[in-house]
């Protein structure tokens, strides 16, 4: 059974997980026909292999830090930092410490 997504007007807690990090899982907060918002939970040492997303995305580090491979370079994204990636840009993530990331995706539509 999937968890319900937030509805228009609902408050969403994106505070760092802190002591609640252990046992936390990635969670989709919102998914509409135009927008997807998720918290990615990446324990230290975990990676997300290279992939590309059809829509434009932002990755905002809420806590911890991750290495981002994109545009032929590697950069570290730390708590309080945000990175934008255009649609279909191949990218990979590697958590250098326990990390949570707020990911926003603008979904594309045919037509």
C-alpha cells in the first residue's frame, strides 16, 4: 500500500531527520501531473547510479553531504545547498555521510 501524498494546503515537514535518520526511507511527498517532490534518504556510502530524468530537477541537501557527478565533473553538495539540473542530464549521487535530499522534478507532458 502506498503512502498518501500531500494535498494542496498541507504542511510538509522537510526538517533534517537527525536522530531519526536510522530506519528512515525515501518518501514521495507530492506527485501531480506537473510536479514531483521527494525526500531521498541516502545512508553514508550509498550511491544512486548514473541516470537521467525527463524533467528539470533540483536537489537540495537537507542534511549530510553527497557527491554529484554531472556535466563531466564531481562536486560536493552539503547541507543548505541546492543544485539545478536540466532535463535529461545524466547524473549520479554518492552519499559521503548520512544524507537526506529534497528532490523536485518538473514533469514533462506530451502535446
